[in-house]
C-alpha cells in the first residue's frame, strides 16, 4: 500500500490553536448564503465535497446552501452518482450571484483554467488536495492538502471534528468520492484517507455504491475505446492513445484507466479532440511518478495541466480543428512526451498492428 508523507493532515489546528473546521465556519457567520463550486465537469470527489460541506453549513449554521455544476457530467459512473443520490445541482451559468454570497471552491483552485464562471466572483474559501498551483490571493480561508488522497477526506474530517451526524446519503457520496481518488495500483492513499474510509463505510449505502461502480455504459464509450485501441502507440514503457472525436472530456480518463492495466507499460496517455479543445489524461502505474508535474512540462504554455503523482489531466485550446493543425499538434505533443520521459525519438509500435486491423475489417 502506497503511503504519503506526513503533512497538514496531521496538524488539524492552526498556530492560534483553532481547528480548521472552526475557522471555516467562523468566517461564514455573517453571510446569507453559501454557494459551493468546483472544477468543470465535476467528478465524484468534487460532488461529494460540495455535498458534505453543504451538510456541515446547514447543520451547524442553519444557513442555505447551493450546489453547482460547472459544465457537463458525462462519465457514466459520475452521472449514476448524481442520479442515485438525487443531487440537485444548479448550472453555474444560471446562478443569480448575490453580493452577500460566500463562495466556496472545492477540489480545485482559482485561475487554473478549470472553470467557466467569472474569475471576478470573489471566493471566501478554497479546499483542495491537488498540487496544481492556483491564485489564492484575496481568499480568506484556504485548506490545501496536496498529500491528502481526496478533498472528500478533508470534508469528512471537518464533519467529524464538528461532531455532525453523517446521514447515509452524505456518507455514500464521501466514501465513493474518496474511493475514486485513491483506487488504483499503487494506492494513492494515506492514513487520513484510510481513517475516513473506515469511518464512512458502516454509514454508507453499499448497494448504491456497487450500482454506481457498475453503471451502464453508453454506445459512445465503446466507439471511443475502439478509436483509442486503433490509434495507440507504444514507446518503451509509455503508451499514447489518440482520439480524434471525443464526445465527452471525461472519456479521455476512461481510456487511460483502461490502458494503464496493460502489462507492458508504466505510463498511459490519452489525447482527444473535444469541441475546440484537446483533452489530455495521464495515468502511471509506478510510485513517485510526479505525473502532474510531468504533464505540466509537456503542455507548457500551450494550455493548462496538473494533477497528482499518478493521475493528471490537461486541456489545450485549439485555434483550428483542421486535420493538418491537429496532426501538427499531435506531432509536437508526441515529441514533448518522449523528451520528458527521456525516451528515444523513434517510431512507436502500434498496440494493434495495422495488418490485423485491416484483416478484421475484411473478415
């Protein structure tokens, strides 16, 4: 089991002796409404973190809260979570922002290119577990724990510290949110994540979690997977999958989650065209991979990227989606990946040989 080094998870109190959850709630005393926001295309950790904090605020401060959705939720499991837990999410573009709102961002940081709402909207708090640096200037309360496995772990700690009963719906969301972040091999979990999982497990609806894990898949899932299989190239211990038509940005992550299980690679990358953007997703099967930092090096000034040790993502805006422009960008990214991974710049080996693909088409 992979373990993280000690960090702020082990220091629950500030230099003044206050617990972080105390300071978080204290700063909300004079606000009228708490609006919870996250990154575009929110994942289970983001959704659970918003739900958990809303429960904390409503229970301890009896103030109204608003859970939001930035962008589309397309991954089957994520959609099943929203539907199974009956989450009421308001699209950020439909929010009537009020001057007395306290806006809390979870599982992300401001000005990282991962949001569609105006950067002019002031934030009261940011709670995150990513090491992707954001602009935190002017944010009154921050709790950034880059070595926590999930933001849901931090939120669970807040609920426990404040002695707030955690109902089944909240426990189910938080448990699944943590699971999705730390599952994999090696596990990206620390003692704090395991403690939260053990606390939540008896309270959660295990049947619903099993239903979410095994959500029914749309036809587009298999179309994308076929594209990826046919356009995957192996370079030493790295596999790169190219998808020219990515219906949903989350499907790049589905591809690498599948590809990283290939026994001959330690790294899996998917690059797919979704609208006017190129979506990147990366997975690693080794410890101390520094995947987020490596992907930032590859993307550079072309776009935005970041993540964790073994899981990372990025986005590059496209000035043109013509075949020649996309081919040129793919060639540049391939060159950058090989350079960053210190792999000799040679022709990649197809995962599925072209001859076999042609034979299958003719049969």
